[in-house]
């Protein structure tokens, strides 16, 4: 039996082809993984940027609510200072009811940045500068929100407590439209007049009303300051992510 021999040159060629095939497969696999990691990196950074932009918009809503509360409290203060509470009962009480919808603590979303930081997924972000920028944003936001919470806690009771001793139960939950409907009702008009008269006779009420006015002013200023800072953070994060080749974001 004659054994067929494969030339060494052919064996060498086949070996080279196999090696090249393996290397190409590994390169394709590595490139695919790199694209997947890059896509995940972009998705995570996009989520933080989108959340930051959304927070700035949320602060716009908080500021608009603060402006409405401020205007209504200013109206109530003028009526009180002119000694017209009893005579302008409906206007006065509705102004107070419209002020209770304001929450002095700004609502911000932290899900994206907290998920990125707390789960360790931050390591997917390859740029050290971008990682530092995200960590710095998270830490500074923590500090700002804690500072606002402390300031609010040191500014006494909210308006709902201030007026509750003179208004029927659950009245402060009325929206302005419902409040006006109640005021327009003959029976509702009666309790409005009674509540206004009670407030006019309460020697502590003017000072409490002024305090609430200052509290809303202070909360409004803190929220505006936070919005300004977050806008600066948004610009800074956009610059860093653009330098990392991930686009400007926003």
C-alpha cells in the first residue's frame, strides 16, 4: 500500500490559512464587542445627559409654581396690610388656597446617575475625565439637595398648617377652580366669610403670612440657584463627553 505524502509547502499554506482565519474571527469578534461596549457607553452617558436636561426643565416648573405662590401671597399680604381681609374674603382665601400648591423642595430625577454610580456600570465609560465629571455631578447634586432640604426644614411650617386652623378640613386640597366653585356657592361663601373674619381677628396671622411669603421667596431663590448651577453642569458634561468622542449630548 502506497502512502500519499502531502507536500510540506501545502501543509504550511493550510496552517497559515487556518491561523489567518482564526485571527480574522477573533478580530471580528473583538470589533463586535467593542461596538457593543461603545453603544452601551453612549446609551449610559445619554441617559445621564437626558436626565440632567429633564431636571433643568423640572426646575422650570418649580420656579413657575413658586412665582404663582409668590404672586398670590403678595396679593394676600396687600389685602391684610390694608385691613381688607374681612371685606375681600373670597379674594383673600382663594389667594391662600392657590398658594398651597407650591412645593418648596424641587423635584429632580436621579435614577440614571444613581444607577450608573451605584451598580458599578460607570466602568463602561472609558474616558477618565467623563467618569470624574459624572461622579462630581452626582456628589454636588447630593450636597445641593441636602442644603435645600436643611434650609426648608429651618423655615418653619408650610402654609397649609398656617391657614388650617381657620379653614374647614380638606379645604387646602382644593384646586383654584374647585375653590372658586365653593366660594360661588352660597354655603361656601358663608364659610369663606367666616374664615376671612377669623384670620382678620387673629393677631398672629399677619406675621405668619409674612413669614410664609419670605419662605417662598427663599425657596424660589434656592431653586433658581440650583437651576443655574445645573445648567452649568450640563454645559460642562456636554464638553467633556464631546471630547471623549460621544457627542455633545443634551
